[in-house]
C-alpha cells in the first residue's frame, strides 16, 4: 500500500507509508551492521529473495529501496531481487502445484485443502563486498 | 507536537498515550544534532608529565641516564595515497530473514503472554469495519466475567482509546505517525506501560489496513480479521495474505444484510479457499445479534 502525501520523492520518503519501506529499512540496517562487522565500506552487490506470497510487492520494494538507500552503505550497491514462485502441496492427493495467488485449487483433484510449501520467503541471500 | 521536547518530525514516529495522561510518549528518538568536540587531556607516565592534542603534534621531554634532552616532533598523516589496481571481491552467503527482528521480538512477547496467561488478540480489518464498536460492546457485556486490557493502533488521534476508556478498562493508544501497521516492538513498549494483569485478555486493535499488518507478527495468540457486509464479499480474494494469516473471521454488520448485495456464503467460501482453517462468526456488534457465539469463544479460549 502506498499512500503519497508529499510533492516530491525526497519529501515523500519521510511521510508516506507502506510496509515495503519498513522492509527496505530492515535490509539497510542489516547491511550497515554487516559492513561494520566486516570492516568494509563497499558493498558491491546484495541479493534478495522475495516470495510471491511473502506479502511484499517486488516493484514497491525496489522503489522503496531506491529512495531509502541514499547516504547509506547501499547507496551505490547493485540490488538483485529474485522472485520465488508460490507453490502448494495438496493435502488430498499430495500433488505439488504452482499457487501464485494463494487460492489456486489443486489442478489434479480440485481440492482447496493444501499447504503452501514455497513463496513466503523474504530473505537476504548474499552480499558481495569489494 | 510534543510539548516536552517540541518534536514534530513525522519520522520521529510512534507515540504512546493513555487517556487522561498528558504525556506518555518516550523520549528515545534521535534529534538531528551533532556534537563536535575537540579536547585536550593530560596524563602521567611514571614521573613524567606531558599533555598532547589529538592531532599527533606533540613535544615531550624525557631523560636518559642523567642527561636531559628535548625533542619536538610534529607529524601529520598526510596523503597515504595507495592505488589498488586489484579488487577484493568476496561473497558472503547469508540467508537472513528480513523480518527476523520483528519475529524474534514477537516471540518474546508471546512467551511473556504465555507466562502471564494473557490471551492477546490482534484484530485486523480495513478502516470502518466496526472493530472499535465490536470491542466496546464485547467489553461492556463481558467485563464482569473477563479481565480486559486494550491497545489501540491508529496513525493519529486518541479517538478510539477515548471510546474504550469510557468502558472503564485500561487502554493505551499507539499513534504510528506515518506507519501503516503495528509491529512487535510497539506492542512490547505499550504492554510495559499498560501493565497487563495475569489471566486477562489483551485486545489489540491494529491500524485499519488489510495489507501491511498481515506481515507483522505481534506475538498474539489469535489473529481475528473483521469484514463488514458493506464491503465486497470478494474481499478475501483481494487481500489473501490477511485472511491466510488469521485464525478467526468475523463478518460484522449483519443487521444491514437486507440492504446490501453482500453474499455471506460466497464470502466464506472465498475465505476458505485462502485458509481452510478459518473459523467464522457472523454478528452485528451494533444490535448484539450473533454476539453470544463470539463471547462463548472468548470464554472458551481463556481456559
């Protein structure tokens, strides 16, 4: 959810609200701590994993990061976001199937009784320094 | 704006208020000023005594075998200009859960609630679905039998806390400022100020928003999503994340069903497609219709 209230991007980063901004802030906090711990000032690349069912909109996260990285250790870092497909396993017939929207029924038996097995990831996968 | 410190930066963010108390928010936020200091200090080495500035320009005296000599020296570390032609690329595999900080704190809250036998209920919905009315009526009808504490979450105003305060149960308002959800840290701070008793029900009314609060575990025992019949019956399909993460779904304002197109069975079917574990209550907080089943559930879950 993006609620714009400001007239320009820089101003808006202070006062708009969306949970992707909280996520972006958490990523930056982690990177800052990582850089201090590893005594490096340069993070060349950071790789993120964002599941289709994680509740994070990839485009919004990219946008929030673009605004939030200014004056941080991630300011000129290449940020890679890998999307993970949502997948479920059917409790009725055990078939694994793609479930990008939470409510896709099992294609084999049409059951809605299934458990999500992937797609909820929200991870920092790797950091390249140097 | 805060009268004590004069802060009004929206980024300063979250504040906590109890009705009837003037100023309860914490002054832990940072102010944007820097301290520049230069200092001199003196220290002693054995019998010698010297003082120096922190810029590596010092003169000192010392003695060797009876003769004394003085020497001054100044040295500045200027321009170590190393040219690194090669790069030191290093890859670190991490696997860090981005929500880890919130999740860890939520588990701390959960442990605290369990130890004190507090049932924390996180109520989520879009704005205007009737969460506050549901709480008011529930408290009024059950407060002789159950002990209630309430945390209210809104971006601004004390309105909801004032309504709960009128029912004479302890309440604290969290104003999130620009924030669109409550998180585990806010609950942790609010609970400390609220001083929740053992064996009670902690009702947490989240910020009205069907998107963002879904991602933030507060350490609650149950998550209750409220929809009202004045909304579309396809709401569960539009906001699946919230319905997937809830245990209970309350369909509110059922007294208005004759006047709207909301199809209760369809809404339930959609919600079950997202989360087949969901338990439903159909009620009208305003008229009291269907509230007994909800009260029975609260009572059962306190046991």
